[in-house]
C-alpha cells in the first residue's frame, strides 16, 4: 500500500527544538541518520535541579536526625519544635467537646437518654441539685441499681470515669451539663478543686464499685467544707 | 547502629557512581546515537506519516467505506 | 539470529518492494500468534471488571445505607470493599495489563508469541488465584493488610502466574528481531520484572516469616504503592507511548524526554510508599524520605505529560473520530492530574487534613480508573480488531462507553476529593462532634458526597455494560466469521 | 538504545535501593524492638493479648474493620486526635509489637479505636452497638453485625448477657438476642485496646 501522498503536508509539527527535521511532508525523502539528539527543554532541567535542591534541604531539616525513636519531624533536627501554646481553655467549650465524645454515647447528644435504658440529663433532679456533690460522685464511680429520674425508672450500670478523665475534664463536663444553655440549665458551675477534693474523699469507695441510690441520698448535696 | 551508616554512605556513593558509569558506557557504545530512528521503530515502512489508523466503526456493518 | 528487519532507508528504494509485503506478513503473523492468549485474558478481565463493579456498587451503597444487605456475613462492608479492590486490581487491571503487554511486546520485538502455552497457563493460574482469593476474602480469611488481602492459599497460584509472564517476557525480549528498543519496551520490561520480585518479597516478609510490629506497615505500603507505580503505571504509560503515536501516525515528540521520564520514574516512584503513613507511628525520617520522593515525582510526571502533549500537538481535532485516541488522551491527562494530586496529598500540611478522609479514595480512583482503566479500554479497542480481523460492531456503544466512563469518573472524583477535604477540616476541629444525627457533624457532613459517589458508580456501571455488550457482540461476529470461508478481509486498520 | 543488560541492571538497582531504604533500614532500626518494663506498674508493655481478646482481633481482621477505623493516635498539634479524646498520647512503634497484622488503618469513616478500651469501658454498650449501631448512636453509618449474635428462645429466665433492646429493635416476645462467642470476643478485643501507658519516646 503506497505511502498516502494525497494527505496534505500537515502543518501540525511544532517548531523543531533541535529535532532533525525529518521530512514528514515528503515521504519519498529518506530520513538522514542524525548525530545530535534533541536537547532537553532548559526549564525542565532547571526545575528538576531546583526540586533536587529543595528535596535535600527538606530531607535534612525534617528527618529528626534519622533516629529510630524520633517521631516528631520537628524534633532534633532543629531547636524550634512546633510549640502550640496551651490557650486558656474555656471549661464550657471543653465540657461540650468531652460530653460529645464520652457521655453522649449513652445519654445521647441531646441529653434525653434512651427510655428504659439510659436516664435523661435534661431537667434531671440529680443534675440540677443545688450542690454538685452527688453528681460528681456519680461521674467518678458511676451508679447502679434501680433509680427514678423524672418519674421514670431505670436499672442499668453506668461506666465509671475515675481512671479515664482528669479532675479538670470532670469539672468541665459537670459544669457544661449543669449550665447547658439549650436545655435551660443554670445550676452552679464546678471547679477542678472540688472534684479533686471529692476524688480524694471517696478513694476508699471506688473499689466497692458504683454507688447505689440509697448511699447517694445519704450524702448532703453541698459538700461540707473541711 | 554503625551498620546503618555503612549502608547509608556506601549506597549514597556507590549508587550514583554506577549510574554514571552505566551512562558513560552506553554513550560510548552508541546507545544514544540515533534516538530519532528508535522513535520511528514502531512504524512499518509503508505506514504513511500523519495518517489516522483508527476510527469509529462505520455505523452499519455493510457500508464499510474505506476512509481516505 | 534476528533477520535484520528492513530499515526505512532501504525500504524506500524501489528495488525493495517485496520487503513491504514481508513486513506486512510478519505483523499479521505476530497478531495471529497472539490471538488466543490475549483474547482469553481480555475476556476474563472483562468478567472481573463486571464482578468488581457489582462489589463497588454494593460497597458504595452501604456507605450511606448501612442496613442494605446488612444481615449477610459474607457481604458486610468490611469484606465487600477488599473484594472490590482485589477484583479490580488483580482481576481486571493486572489481567488486561498482561494482555496488552503480551501483544505490545510481540509487536515491538517483531517476534510471534513464543510458547503461547506459557501465557495461556499463566492466564488460567491467574483467574484461579483471583477467584480463590476473593472467595477467601468474602469468607473472612482476609489477611487484613490493604492490597494484600488474598489468603495464603491463593497467593502462590497468583505468584506462579506472575512468574510465568515474567519469564515469557524475558524470552521474547531475548529473541527480539527489532534491534531498536522503543520506550514502551523499557516500561514493559520494568513492569514484568519489578512486580514478581515485589510480590514474592512481600509475601515472604509479611505472610511466611512476618517482620515485627510497625515494620509490617512499612513493607505493606512499600508494596501497595509500588503495585501502582512499578506494575500498573509502566504498563499504562507503555500503552500510551505506543498507541498515541501509532494512531495519529506521528513519532513521539522527543525520545530523549521519554528516557528521562522512565529512569526518573524508576528512581523516585520506588521510594514514596510511606506517604500513606504520614503522622503514623513510624520514624520521622522514613516518612520524610517518602514525602521528598513523592514531590520528586513531579519530574517524571511533567516529562511524560509534556512528551505526550507535544506528540499530540496539532492533532487534537482528531479526537472526535478516533475512539482509541479519546481513551488514551483522557488517560494521559488523568495520569498527570492523578500524580499532581498525589504530590499534593503527600505534603505534611495537606496530609494533616486529608490523610484519613475520602480524598485519598478519590486520588486512588483518578490513578486506577481515570488513568489506567481508560488506557486499558483504549488499548482493547485498538488490539481486538487486529487480533480477530473483525471490526467493532457499533460506534454508538463505544461512544456511550467513553462518555459514561469519563463523566462517571469525573462525577466520582471531583465531589469526593472536595468532600474529603471538608471532612478532614471538620475532623481536625474538635468542636465539631464526630457524629450527631441533628447538628453539623463529621459523618452527616460527608453523606451527600457519598451519595454522589453511588450515583457516579451507576454511571460507570452503564459504561461497563456498554463495553461488555460491545465485546460479546464482536466475539459472536468472530465466531460467525470463523464459520464463513476465509475471505481475505481488508486489513481493518487501513 | 539497544542494550538489554543495562535495563535489567537499572531495574534491579532501583528496586533494591528502595527495598534497602524502606524495608531494610526500618527493620534494622525498629524491627527488634522488645517490650519495655514500666517502672510504676512493674509489668512489661505491650503485654500479650488475652485468649478471648486475640480471637476478637481475628474477628476484627476478618470483617475488615480497618477500612473505616484507624488505630493510630497522631501527635498533639498534628490533627485533633488527642483533643477529640481519641487518645491520651500519640501511638508509637512499641504499641503494635504484638499485632500480626498491624491494624493501623488508613480511613476514619468511623472514629479512631486505638484507645477505645479506655474511652468506652461498657461491654454492654459495645455489644448493643455492634448488633445495630443505630440503637446507641443514631445517624451512624456503621454496618450492623447481626451475624455475631443469635436469636434464642428465652429459657427459664433471660440469660445474663442478653441485649437490652426496646422498640422496633427488640425481638418478638419470648425471644432474646445473645452475642455468639465471636461477638463476645470482638467486644473483649475492643475493650483491650488501650494506648495510655506512658512511654519515653511518646512524649
């Protein structure tokens, strides 16, 4: 099948960049073997060089001295580790975040709980008690056995948070729940100090397991100051 | 952990050195002489330059008009 | 040993007319020898494509309707998703890739398929291995490592298939008649040799005598990313480098650039496996090395992209009447987009947001589908008519396939990449609760994007059905043509 | 370019280089890390997982939980893992010494589970959540795992670990939903996921 000469010479080829101008428009014209080869576009070579240079710098800067136990890329390599200043945390915001991660799993994000299983927190007489003493104890060592909340009965075992949450975190959660704006709560907030005091006082109770309603009712709502 | 540095330094020196040697050997043995011909090696001799060798099949099987 | 194939200079002198017929006969002989193995591989890869698409639709639907098929243990999301991944990667992509490799290697080496039984045997092993592997995953015997979920009783069969193909590749390359090494042969040889080494090394280090602790994650992601970089990408690029010049009848713009592209890919792609573990429990230097390698990948990607673009310069108007060119150019451009998106995702500050989100999935699908699958579709549309000397039955089906696939993958990738970034930003803001049925939360925020993904899945499914109908139709024609007396049908490519 | 051996050499060299860098070096550095003795408690960390929890690990692997849950806590200031109370500290290589395979996970469609055993200690909540995640956490897109549970006729009295279900989730009267051994094992595994032991390198 003869070369197709009816095809117009295609103007498409870009200006040859040092490419031997093989005569594509006249197929009869033999292609001379050429010695030179098309040189690389200069911008690509400089870009590659710049990238190599950046790579070396980045590798040296963020490799933490190639140590086996350096996980923070900013350590060792240079002094200025990324210090994120611990902003003054607003307890309400911290409480809301922790509530969403932990308590909401059972008491539901809207605080209504699950009828028959997990008691509600909204307008619960336990939450809006004048003093936080009983609520802090419940959060620390949990509650089990039959309990009446807003008229309906619950009988489930709650998980204790004594070993999981710090005093500041428990104070933030209790403050958040007691002063939740959407639920219309405005009971008194709680400080980490009060939680620490109760945590120390009830140290001997925790091995005996969660509180029961009768034990809690025996404790005054306001913690007697020492 | 001295073994790491031995491997590391040797690989950083040996690897590029072998690459450059291979490059020089290829250039000397005419590896890069005529790249343009290699680019043409996929074409048959009688395949004209610049002509399409693939198109949508004709709409009905029978009228298969050969396209110029 | 190799009959010196007629060089262009001698062919032009009139005395050499019989050379042309001789080279035309040689090509026909090469195609004829490849016919059965390659058609076998393409047919089975199409079967796996359809099975993988079904798994994909089930998995995607479960993302936003979790109770869908919820009660069946072997269809739970955790088993359907790895089944989809393996059906697509090892069932469809690798097998179609091997089919293209067989044909392309024979064409470029100008030698008929040597010991075709080896390729056919490999095909049988392959499908056996993938079938057993996927049954194992659905039964719950997955090894639990991403990209390596096949249980230990399936992987030896797969490795045997890979090894057979690699051996075949070396033999064909050894007895090649065309002295010149076209760039596609570089990539194909690379793919054929890299993958069996990679696969066997990983099986030894992770299944037979597992390394301890987090080093398993290092080996896992060294393997997983190199499956893409050293097996599928080279085959895809080899196909593009061959088919774009072949279809538009113009040699590749600069052979020199393609050499640079190959060697920089070989050097840098190897190293960037650990960008899947940014921020993870691995030494900082390991992750930094991979991030640097990922950024270095811009060099081969720009080189290859530039080379293809300049080859296509002045010929973009030809896209409208050539199906193969459409798939190839779409695949080539998606390769550049996928790689640059990958470089972006590898940077630490970006990875902090997008690491555990759906934008990783979007990146995976630009690379796997928009680049590799589309290139495979294009190659099949070019190769099959030349193998069985029968033209594709309907142009409308091919157009439907192209537009359904192209629009489908765009509808998949763009919303999911964007949704992934929003998900990441919300996840990094501790005040946004992770799950809240009513208020703005991370899970409810991603739901619309997951629904658009299911929509795009349906569109892709339509494209695959169109492809399947087209493929079965041409097989039927081939069967009928087989019975008709052998008339010398004109070479369909003219 | 006509020379095959050069290509084989190049292909082998590049793969060998990356194998040395990304596989051999980490194996040399942290491949032979052992458990470390914790001063306050005197035990070794990481302790081997109990039998039931190990069976739970196999159920976790078989059902592909890693495709939506990660098990790695990133450091303070890189993502909000610690602020979201997903962990008290970042996880390091030593936390995963006994896992085969390591379940780091790359997707967080669901929350990170590296420290779930500390954050959610109620086995009953986990069992109900696994049976149907929409019971305890409404709006969840996690698939249900009813095949890890079985519906049984109530014998003389309801069994201890029957799930407390109400409303449309409860089985018909006279029946109860009880976790199979696989279900119990998975719950025990989840409860065993704790990453709060202080380690020197995890500051």
